[in-house]
C-alpha cells in the first residue's frame, strides 16, 4: 500500500465529512459519519506510526507502481543484474531521498546521516565542472552634494567551482538472494549500493579536503565561500553554548532563521545533560522533530565531539547554517556491474558501482564552523 497516498485519501475524506456534517441534521447519518471519522483517525495514526519508523531507519518505502510499464522496467533491471549486464540507475533512486521495497526487512538503525537528503542536489548529467557565483556584500549609498560625483555602491562577488568526483562502491551479497523475484532482487542490490554511496557522500560533505577527486567539505579550509568566516572556538558544552553559536552566525542586522546545527550524537547528549541549579533541564530537546529549543539539528558521525576528551583542540566539531548553502551536483547516473567470478567458491555475488558527483559551499559565510578550543591551564 502507498502509505503517503492513503494519508492523502484519509485527509480528503475527513474534510469531506466535515463539510457534510455542517448541513446535516439527521441523527442516524451524523452517528455514521462519527463512526467513519473514528475509523479513519485510527487508520491515520497507524500510518503515521509506520512512517515514523521508516524515518528513524532512514529508509523510505519504494512505491512499486501498479502501472505495468514500471513493473516491467523493474523486473527487466533485476533480470539484467542476474545476467551480469551493466545497468544504469537514475540519480533520483540513489542520491536523492532513498527508497527500499517494503517486502525487505529494514535496517534497525539509521546507517546514513540525513544530511545527505537535506543539502541542495543539482542534476547536471553529462557535466564536468560546476561554477557557482555568490554575492559577498552590497555597497552602501552615500550623501552627495550639488555637482559632486555619485557614491559608488558596487556589490562584491565571489565564485566557487565544484569539480567532478568519482564515488565508487563495492558490494557483496549471497547467491541465495538471486532466488528472490526480480523486483525484490534489484531492490536489495540497490539498497546495498545506496547505503555505501550515501555514507561516503555524507562524509565528504563535511570532511572533503577540497583536493583532486574530493568534495570541498564544510570543514575544509579550501571552501572559498567560508574564507572570511571566523570559526567559533568552544572548549566545552555549557548552558550558553547554543546562544553563542546562534548569535555568532549571520550578519549584524538580525538573528538568522532557517539554520541547522550539524553535530555529533555525543554533543547532542551533552546539550541534553545540561541542568539548572534547581535541577531542571536547560534545553528542551524534541528527538522526533529533531530540534533543540526549536533549532533544527542533524546528527552526523563525521563531526568530532567537543564533549569527547580525545578530540584535539583546533578540530572542527560543529557546523551551523542553512543547508541550501551547500550544493551537490550530480554529473552522471549510477552505473552498476556484476561479477560472480571473484568469490565463486564461496557463492558470493559481487557488484561494483560508480557515480560522478561533487560538492562545495556556495553561500558566502553560509556556515559557522565551531572548533574545540584550548582548555585553560
């Protein structure tokens, strides 16, 4: 069942019933409408619970369309994989929000940070490089006397370049999976490849060095758009840390909205442990909505934790900014090829896949980077 589509049907029906009850006076009909509403509300709660579980596992259901053409395409792809033919997968199935057939058991815990889904993805199939211009600042008008020259207010521009990076994945599965129906088989193969590629891209968005064949990550000193941004240094998580981060980000005229904290799970725990002298928690953390006092956060294990004693002073640990300020262009679809020669004796089927992509910060001072400071001696 398409859960999202069913949710829409339920909402539409509930809205329709509300309109009908406004003009209805028949007690029996009103009673029937009430029973139907109760039933629909219960079904809605059940669907929301299922979607919540899928969100926590970072796996969303693939909608195997009833359309026979789509079904034939999926079956053909599964058969091609079994027969060792190289297949091409569109970027929407791998690098945009992930999909997995509902007949296959999901991974119990999230394996990939949701950061991959929240940055801006740009499809540039067939491209080589991608150049993005950005505005650093605008000029300020002046006061001009009679016959004097007008004040110059030229805006200042900058630009960054995203180069093509080859991301590869190698996956091994058991030959027993080949006995699955073609649709389920291709879904299982793509799921393994999906997780592998997304893990690497998630790491590169933060830690890409900006060298040859790497992303330029948010924490890279080669991120041109962040060259004028001064990192904030914090030695430990305290009751003022969140405010320090929020007020250090953005311009001088307002407190910026729409920014997101990217941090390690251990630092989130450090925020959660903070208490007042009276024993009350300092911050209200909504783990379902993923907010700290209403500020959205994204957990990413590629962030080092300020609260971890092994983290060295000077290490980048937290980033804060609007995620649209980081772009990931996709230069090619994902290519998948199969071999069962390498581990023939063990009955292992091997797959290799590759995609050309890249990433860079494209918004001027778009992120505030937080370093671990040197503790006072």
